[in-house]
C-alpha cells in the first residue's frame, strides 16, 4: 500500500494540491524479508541442531513425532514467566493489535494473525486459512502448489521400501503419521514438547520464553512459530518448507517465513551476546545476581547495550559507580526506604574526595539514584509510553562543515579550478530537501530515514530527535509522586536530592537512550523496508517470462569502441560474434553487414543494452526497420537493462563459460541471454549489481545479501531446473544445493551421462538424505531433453549399481532403478510418489498420461464429484499434498510458471522525450520500484516516475492490493503524463491501471 506523503519527499511530480492519505503504519516485522539486525542467513544457531536431530541415524528422528504432531487436541502451551514485562517491545503498531479481528477479514493485512487472536480462538476447531502474500502472480492452481506429506522416496512407482534399513533417504518415517489432519485442511496447532521447550530455553538461557516472544514480535501464531523453529533446526530450506510443508507453517509464503527466521536469528544472537557480556562481567568481578537478571531480561540489543554500557571496558568510570565505590549505595537505599533515619552529615569524611562535605555526599547519592532510575524497567516503560503519546519529531539541518565547504567551493569556482570540491558541492545539493526538515517519527518514510542517515554519515546533515518538554514534566511528576516516592516522610533537603536525581537521570541518561532507541528503530524499519523492496523487485525481475524459439541478437552499444554483437540460437548457443561501428562514417557498409548476418542466421529479434549509445543504436535500427531494410525478415527490437553485464563479463564464471572470447563480446552474449532466459542468466550476477531498489549502500550488507540470496534460491527452486541441461551456476541456487554439490552433479553428469530419474541423484558424491530431500522436488527430468542428450554418442546412461560414491556409508546395497519415471518431470516430491500412484488408480489414469487432456478431464470430474478433502482422506494424505499432486499431474509437459509473467516488449519505432505532451496516455513497463514511487519505461529513453501518492488501491487489481506500492519490475501499466521537465530530464506520470 502507499505510504503517507510528507511535505518533504524525494523528487516527485509537481502537483497543485495533495492530501496525504492516512493509513496504519506498516509493522517492521512484516518486511522482509528480511531484513533484521541479525546478519546471518543460516536458519540455526550453532548449538541448535544438536539436540533435535542426529544426522544419519533414523532412530533419533522418532522423537520429532510428538513435537510436530498434527493431533487435534488442545496444545500444551509453554509458560512465559517474562512475558508480562514486554512493554517496550512494540515492533507492530498499536492499531494493528487493536484491530486484529477486523484485519483477519481484510485483504491488506499480513497473512498471519497476532497471537492474541490465536489464543482467543484456540478452542475453535476450524482455523482460518491464511492467504499468501503476493510473491508470485500466478494462477490459483499454482498458488496452492505447496504441500506437506512424507513417505518413502522412490523413483519407480512399483519400488518397495526394502532399502530403508540401509539407506537413510526416507526423511524420517514418523512424519507421515504426524501429519494426518483428521479433516482439518490448513494445518494443526502443535505444542512443543516440554523437553524440547526446556532444551531450547536452556540453550538461549534468557528470562523470557523464546517461542512466546517470537510470536509477539512477528505477530504469528505460537504453534506456527513452534513448527518453523523445528523445521529450521532440522535444516529445512525456506522453499522446501513453503512448498512441501505448507500446512505446518499455516500457508505462509516465503517472505513471511523468512521474517520469522530473521527474528528468531535476532533472538539467538541477542542470547549469545548476553552470554558473552555475562562472562565478561564475571571475569571482571563486577557481575552481581541482580545485574545478571537485568541482562538476561533484555529483549533487544538496545536494552542490552543500555544495561551493559556503564560496565564496558575502556569507558570511564560512571558517576554512579564512583559513588558506589565510596559506599554511598547504602545511603541511597536508605533515602528511598527510611529517609527519616538518614543523616547526610554522618557520611561526611573530610579529606576524602567525594565525601568531604554534605554537598558532595548529596551529589553522590543523586548519581546513584539517577542510575537506578535510568535502569528501572518500569520507569523506562513509562517514558516510552509518554513518548508514544507525544509529538516526537526528527529534525535535520545542514551542518556547519557543509556550509563552510560550500563557501570554499564558491571561491574555487571563482578561480576556475574544477575538481573534487565541485563533486562535493553536487553531493551537498542532493540533500537540499533535508536542509530544514522536520517530521513526526511515526510518519517519517523509510526512504527519508535512509537519506537522512546518508547525509549525516557524509557530515552534510546534523540530525536530532526532539522530545516535547511535556514528557519531562510528566515524567518528573510521576517519579516524585509514584515510582520514586520515599516510603516514609522525607525532609525537604532529601526531597530535593530525589528531584535532582530524577531530573539528572532524565537529561543525562534516559533522554539519550530514548533518542538512540528512536534512531535505531527508524533505521531498522527503513532497512527492512528497503530490503523487502529489493527482494520483491529481484523476484519479479527473475521471473520475467523467457522468449524462446527464435534466434536473437544481443547488442552492447557503444560509440568509440563500436557496438558488440552476439547472435544466439534458440537454445542460447553462441552462433556468431562481431563488432560494428554504427555511429561513425560508413554506416551504410555496417548496415549491409548487419543485414547479411540477419539473413544468414534468420535472426528476427534484437536486444539492445540500455547503456551508453543506447538511444542512438535504437534510432539506427528503427530507421532500418522503417525502410524494410531487412526484408523479408520481420525484425523487431527491445531495450533491456545491462546492469551487471560488464562485471559478469570479467568474472571467473564468464571466463570458464566463454574462455576464448573478448570480455566486451561476453557482455553482448549476456544481454541477449537476459531476454531468452532471464532467470538462468541473472543468477550468474551478484543481485546487488542488477540495478534494482534504492539505498543498497545504506543498509546492512549481510542482511541484504542473505535476503537476495534467499529470493534467488526461492525463484530457481519454484521454477525448477532440468538437471540434464541446466548450468552449474543455476544448479547451485536450488534449495539444498551449493557450489560444491552442484559441481559434483555436473561432474557425475559428464562421467555417467544424463540422469534417467531423480533416484540417481543419490549416487552423487556428498548427496546425503537431507540434501536429497531438500532438492529432489525442484529438480526435473524432462523426457525430451533426456532423449536428445542420450542420443549424443559419447554419453552413456548411468549404471544401476554404483556403490563407489557411497563407500563407507552403508549404502552399497542400494539398488537405483535405471528406468524413467514420468513423475520425475513434475513438481511432486519423490516422498509422495506412492500417494500419487494411489490417486492415479482412484481416477483411473496412469503416470504415462501426465499432462494429457484425458487425464486432466478424469481428475477434474473426480474433484467435482468429491471434494479435495474427501479424496485426501480416501488415499490417506493431506489436502495440501493432494492439491500439489493434482497440479503436477494436470500441468502440461514442460510447464513453466513464468509463462504467467510478462515478456520483454519488442517494438519497431522510436519516440523521443520531446514528443511527450501533458495528458498523453501511454503504456509502459515498470523498470524499478523505490520507496517513494515506481519508475516506468515508456520508450523515450528516460524512465518516468509514478509517485507513490498516485498508486492508489482503486487503480490496482485486487490481487495486488496487499503489497507496499503494489508494483514491481516487469509489470505493464497504463499511465498518463503529468509533466515533462526537459531541462532536468524528468517525467511525472499518473497510474491509470495495471495491464493484466
């Protein structure tokens, strides 16, 4: 959804008036993917997997049965001794929690309910099915393409489970029993067994319940959090969980699961850091039982740092610690408990610094009280509540050093000495929007936070958080009259000490802590939003529909060094490379050369990179096409992003793939392949270099990399890979695989010929049971490519007895079938082949009919007569498993989910920016999405901006109304031109509608 518009924004189209639409602020935990303060992409703490799973032993897996049991009885909830203290942990906005029941029926909410609502409805047998976030715009049949059922993993339909004793590829047989749902089709509530709960809590060793806290922070039901933690600790990947364990995670999509994973990693990191702090303080001899309890009660890194900062090595001794060293802590305690017995004169010790007078004694007592007040959880909670109900603002202004630099730059300009000062002045001008900027911390936009942070880091801006004076007065009154009021009568001089302590604590300790907390929260929220935007943009860029079945020319345009050409076959093989100089003298000769190449290879499509000389090259081709220069070929061209092509062309992967080719020509090859198969080509490039999103240098590098790697794995896995023709680079992004395993698969394929079935993956070196379980469902054996590869003389099919790769692991007796299994070309996991066979028998079909119209008709008629739930009970499986089986059996051979996404737009003419008129209605394709709007390529060489205020719900399809900004790269839109600024090269657009 669109965010509120502030008076000061990034550049936006000029409008006469604009009312900021109100909305409920989006919760930080709903982002994304991703991104949290924890920087580790691994889903487990180092110690975590040791208890629940012992690898390679089938026996210890049985205890998982009660942990994830699907029984309908009410779950045994874990106790939460520390839950009541969570007053300062508000990652979700207050109104979201209040409107939870209403939000469940709305389209715009996160697909999981808050735990409060879950507890209220625990006794209800039916649980509301959660709709997935719009990760992919696919048909309903493919949105239900996830399931969770376990059994034996077999390649042949008639294979038996004889090898279970020796071969550990059964993925834990008890799972088949634990997932019987007794008629409930959207997952069952599961209680973590008391022993595992104690183990988990003991591992973290904190005063709060990790499951309960995770549920509160992510607003996900407790039983779902339990299952996600169990699955992560068993080393399951997110794509595998989302597709094949769907009812265990309550239909959540990959982004939502990744959110829970990141928050869980944050909690594990916090526990680990706390333990380190405790050990450090114990070693220093300053750890007390009370201090340890305070440390282990912290629920965020900020709270931990606040408690620990006075004891850090290297920091000077705090005023409170100096006073305590003088023995004044007893006097401070006496002042609060029995002030009538306190005599300050008795503590005076002439000649001792800090105790030489009553005034010094009183000051020492004030410092101790101020420290106690600043570390009191109830007091901090009250301050946070006051701030939340007040108008707290963040303010930025131009720094003195920036102004001084600007003045120096003017003097340099007067002397006509261009240089770094001009560049610096240009950087300063970029932040002119924030030279006098003030905004409520509740309404500031993520991109504004990141821009302010960048300006501050460059020393161009100074930033401060303004807390109203009313907060101080209310806080002082509350402390003196309630929390820090002496228990008995105190003289005026002692009351003055308490008042001074409260005011000193607020000014010197609490206010800086609150300010730091606001800045950290705003930055964390902005980073998560930015990373979530990266994730969504990258996903849509990777899932652009490939252009197959035609010869294509990739063009890397240039002036001085010419335009590099690469002609590619329909299967992306390099047919010819060359260089032509289209922008020098002799253009007619180069045009004849182009026509000769086009006619020779029957090339009808040209892909031009959008870098230097793009517009001139486009005009050159458009002019030739208009003159029918390539007749009889019907030639068309498209513009594509060449971001990252130059980096890839000199990478080790490109050198290995195209060893004897000039790097400039490799760029042309990459540009052409980006349109032929975007996913296969773009996975070769670091996602940060693809040119999506904003502020990538201002967010956590680790969190961004983890999120982008996760979405690449998700896209590659859900699309699936043909194991016999896919590249090693693409293979390493399949769930469960990595660079080493992908290399082993490629080597096995080279030595033994094509894979006949999925079972042969077990023969590959380092392919253990868990790896096979995670990747098998995403790997396809396409019969057409299998036959074409087998027809190659030097390749021979693998032999069934291949025990060498499994030497010493008890697998030598495994018999791997060598016959092709039709189910291997579907999305059905091998662990459910026996279920698929039972369903085929029920509908009267066979595996050889997969994808045929006859089988589809049989399945549809059977589903019409009996519901999916009834059929699932009949064949003893879950509805999720059956839905995925139905999809796998009815999808046509070679089905590609990307066919539901738009292709690159090919055209034959060119329009310039000067041809645009205000009010003109155009169609275009979203090029990039930022936190303040979407940039749209309308074919004039410069992308126009649809500001987020013009992306309203009524202009969007219903399926896209739950996403922030709702648009992503590759989507086709109809827009109206609002304004054209030729001097600055800016085009303002208004969204009319999204084209389906």
